[in-house]
C-alpha cells in the first residue's frame, strides 16, 4: 500500500512505476522540501506519460519561476489552466506572472 504523504513510500512506488500519475504528488513533496532539482526531474519524467496533468504542469511552472524562466512558466501555467479551468492556484499564479 502506498502512503501518499510518505516520501520513501512514494519514491519506491515511483521508481517501480514511472508511468504513475502520482508523480505530481512526489514532485510536490520534493518541492516542499526545497529539493527543486528532484522535483523537476520527477515532473519531466511524469509529464512524458501524463502531459495533461494540471498538477504536474503547475509544479513545474513554479520551479521555472524559481529559475526565473518566466516564458516557460507562463506556458506551463496556461497548459495547467487549459487542462483544468478550475485550477485556482494556477490562475492566480498566471495572473501574477502576466503582470
């Protein structure tokens, strides 16, 4: 059984199931721990299989913003909202980026 808030549990599951949509949860845990390189890598792997993951695109957009890649971040945020028009945090962040 996967413990969704347990980093080790998710890491083990992800390493055996690279095509899992749970990649975004793992990426978010890494992001929260300020392990941005790991978060980016997990997002890049996960988005290859799940390019419409609004959560995955949103996390990657936040990482791009940290790296000051505003154009990439804006594109990812637009993709986030296109795939989930009710993604309020994505809408808010896109508004801030587009100022």
